[in-house]
């Protein structure tokens, strides 16, 4: 499986969007500081992920959700969560 995922940073509420073939390992890498962006922004929560059978679909999802329209669609998907924050 391949995954598109979203992390939310506790301190500043920034969202990080990424793609991986191994979600558990990738989250562990973020926690260990192996990612420059996540190491600069501190603690985070995994707030969303989608699983795909095809790698190209997961990569396309990451690319889409990083666009202006994609950010709006993601905001709608997470409306209840983001509305509570």
C-alpha cells in the first residue's frame, strides 16, 4: 500500500502533507528528527491518511492536496476536526 498523510503540529497548527509506502516507519522517522521540516516544528499528530494500492495515485493525491483547491477540499474533509482546534 501507499499512503498520503497529513500531520498537524501542536505548537503552531501548521499542516505537513506527505506520501510514503510505509506509514509507520515514516511517522517514526518524523518523530526521530530525520525530516528537516518536522524537526523544526516540534511535536505533531497524524490527523489524516488515505491508502492507495497504486503508487501513482498516492503521489497524485499528495500533489493535489498541496494545491490551493486541494487544500480547500482537505479542509472540507477535516471540517469537524479543524473546526474544533
